[in-house]
C-alpha cells in the first residue's frame, strides 16, 4: 500500500503514489532547492551593491538579517497553519512571495527598498522551509533525523549548481537581471510543486515511537507557554525597539532583541513551558550564528583575505578560490544534513551534536589560522559548512523526539526562530572586522561557541531531555 511512512503503521484507505512518503519527501527537497539562493546566493550581490551605491557593508547586511528574521520568526505561525490546514496553500503563497521579493530587489535603489524586498522574500522562504521540514517529520517516524536531513539538504546544497550561473549573469547582465531571472524561475517551481504536496493520511503521523521518543503530543503553548503571555511581551519589545529607532539607537536594536529573547522570553518558557526548550534554543543560536556570518560574508571574507580570485586546483578542477569554495560549501552543506541526521538516528542526537559542533569549532579555528592560503581557504570553508549545516536536521528531529509528532511543524518552527535570533548578530561581525581590521576575533568567538554547544549537548541536554520524556510518557500512559 502506498502512503505508509517509513517505520510507520499502514494508514487506512487507498492513496495515490504522489501522496506517499518518498514522493512527498522528494517534492519537499525540490522546493527547498528552489529557495536556497534566497539565502546562499545573497553573498554574491553584496559587493555589487557596494560598488553600485557606495553603502557600508554592515548596512547592506541588515537586509540579510531581515531576510533571516522573517524567514524564521514567522515559521511558528506558518507551522500552525500547516498543522491545521495542510501544506499546499502555505507553500504556494510562499512561492509567490519569494518571486515578488527578488523582483523588488531587481529595481530597488535604496536601502529601505532592499530591506522591504528581503522581508518579503524571507516570509516566502520561511513558509516553504517550515512546511517542508514539518511534512517530512510527519511522514517519517523512526527516521526523523534522516528525513529532516534530506529535506534540509535541498536548502543547504540547492544553490550549488547556480553559483557559477549567478556570478556569470551578474558579470554579464548586471545584478538586477540576476535578481529578476532567478527570482521568477525559483518562485514558479515552488508554486507548481505546492499543488502536489499533502499531509500524511490520518494515522500515519503516529509512526512507530521509539522508547526514547515522547508519546504525548505537546502543543506549542505547552512547550513555550500560552500566547496570553507572549502577545503583550512581544508588543512591549516592539514598542521599545521603535523608541530606540526614533532615538537614533537603531544599531543596538538587534542586541536588545537578543537580550529580550533570552531574558524575557526564556523566563516565560521556564515559568510556563519546558525549560529544556530554552537550552535547545540557546545551542541553536550559538552554533547557527557562526555559520550565518560565514554564509553572508563568504565573498567579503575571501576578498579581505586576498584569495577570492586566486586559482585553486583540487579534485581535478581549477577555479578561483571564491567560486570553488562557494560551490563546494553548498554541496557539503547539503550532504551533511542527511548524513548527520542518519548518524543521529543510530547513535543519538546529543552525541551527534557533540561530534559535529566540536568539528565545526575546530574548522573555524583552523580557518582563522590558515585561511589566507587559498587552498586551505577552500578546504576549511568546506569543513565549516559540512559541520554547520547539520543543525537543520538535528534540532527539528530532537524537538519532535522530545515533544511529539502531531504538532511537529509548529514546535519545530518555534525552535527554528533561533536561526533568526542568530542572524541578529550578523551585522556586528562586519562592525568587529571594521574596528579590528581582521576577521580574527569573529572566528575565535564562533569557534568557542561551537565547542561550548557541543559540550552542553552531552553534559546537560541529554539528561534534561531524558527527564522530560520519562515524565511526559509516565504522566500520559500510566
């Protein structure tokens, strides 16, 4: 019978081939490929915008931060819509907004216009990303790490094939044409595939539950606390941000938001929800920030290290270091997601986190020491992306293991907002570089954060999660 998730009991009633686990997974992957350039292609446009308008790099990267914020912070809302109404309409709307955002980028001539365009693109990309990850988690029960990893791989590696075409189109036709062409094509692909997406049949979401998985399905309000607490809190934080902006303190708003998220938001979760969620969120931010900084600034880092155009010969190919690194980074950033997801299905989420995060920290430190050599720049940037991309499979799977599968889209979506919180730190990396004259301090902080997160995984998270799952299962089933 078609329509049975891997490791799940058969669902009742006939289903078509398209509405079965593997085709749904494949369509989710292609949708993720179609949104990949909205994040990973941005780095190629930053130098062009600097040349065209003379804006500061940090000011331009605010657009990247806004993209990631709106890509991530609205995913819980989009996840709630998916959990209640299905994936089709949410992904179709996301495709329309993705195309619209880069269309605006193609004619924008001011920073506010680029900011608005990236907000639109971010909302669209987040709708696609959150929906496809949530759908994969529901279709595949005992292989959540692998399914989330394969889906996230489309986002991580999806832009690899278009690195050279985007660079060539920017060089030959201008960045405006590149924004327009790729925006419209990618948006159209998403909209077509959206019409074929479907949730698993009734009963499929209740896949085989492993002894270390939560059998009870926690609603988001049980994980982070009721919305009656969150709405006034978010309104208050928004008012403070507006006041800071009017007072000319806009540069410090991202740091204020980070503080509010961890101090105020974390306090709410500890008081009204599950404290283990705060720990997972903090680890996600700690690891995510370093990778996002490299993602947004890869071209700038290569130029500052004076290796961008130096030819590098590896694995039978010779390419400029930046082109080689960008292509390989995207491939490895994709491969790592199903690989480490598959590993985590076998040796456990926390042990996999420890291995991957420590490797990431060592890779960033080595990039700090050896990155001025073009060959090492290519190799080590690849290692950094290989050890970073797995967070987008490990954390959704860990969240679903801990809080159940029924509300996986919404719960994993709330955790995914940690990526947006990490993005708040991206502009400050450029400021540190400008004030110190090098990337050294940025690399060292990112390396330390990754090693620390790896230690937290095995020393704290593993014990806390086990206690939550044991308590939840006992309460529900005794």
